[in-house]
């Protein structure tokens, strides 16, 4: 991550024959040090569309455990998707500021559901059991990282999925070919399968699926321009 930049730069200078990769860093000037990340904003925007179309209360909760720029980018993209789908919907953000305190994520989720009256929760936290909590309250959730519907059922409308495998495979192939992207930022998304939107819950109606699929097609075809945003 970004706070590792100085340390990895020092290592890259000390070992110029070794290729280094720093995720979420912006460190340039070294031919053996590559920077990179996934276009996580793409599936977050699409999941925001789902939430905006599906909400009945017009209040959507977002629970996060970090205040990093990485998280801000994801939440902002989600909010843009909500706004695109539903001008009347509001996004309520609650950050626990702790990746290890499951109690805080549970309390924050309940606050969004009971006090803020949210009927959909984007669960961008390490404690994925909040999906079960949302389900027990009779509401819907949206997952992050992997396909949460597999573990928590159809109350999970969809998930923003990160696929690091294709990303790392592409980088390794460049290394093998002698084309290591040192002094560059490698930025991959739906066009390479490095991020994706998980399958829809049966609760998501056909017209919503079609609208989201159209937006996904625009994002993929736009490439690096991403004019949909």
C-alpha cells in the first residue's frame, strides 16, 4: 500500500536486478519498480446502480472499516451509481476505522438499518458476517471482495469481486517476456477480468439486470476513458 512506498523504493534501489511491484503506491523513477491496482470503482459503480434501482426506502447504508483513499474511491463510485439509478436515494456512510473489531461493524450495520432506516447495506468490511445480520433484519446487502451470495444466500443482491489472479498473471507474463512495467502504473479492470460484478440475486428483476448490463458494456468498451463516469 501507499505507506510502503519509501521502504519498497529503498529496496528497489538496493537490488536493481530484482523486479518489484507495489500495490496502491505512486512511486516512480525506478525501472525495476512497478506500481499498480485494480479498477475497483467499476463494479462498485455497477453495484450502486443495483442498490439505487432496488431500494424502497431511498436510504442505502455503507459500512466500511477504513478511511483510505482506496476506500473513498470505491464508495464514491458506488454513490455515483446510486445517483444515476435513483435521484431520490441517499447514501449513508459509517466507518468503523477498525479492521479487527467485528463488534463495531455489527453495531454500525445495525445503526444504519434501525436508526437510519436503510434497506440495503453495502458491506465493505472484513467481517462478512454482517451479511447474515442484514438478512436477519429482513433487508438486502451487497458484498465486496468475492461472491458473498454463495455464503449468505439470495439476500445478497450482488457483489463487487476482485480477481487478482488475472492481474498477477498478466504482470508475470510481461516479466517473462522482458517487458516489466517499471516506472509505470498498471491499471486493470473488467476488460481483463481483474474485477467483475457477481451474479444477481433472484430478487433483482429483469429490467434492473438489463440496465446494469448495458452500463457494464459501456464501461468495458470505453477502456481507459470510462466515459460512463
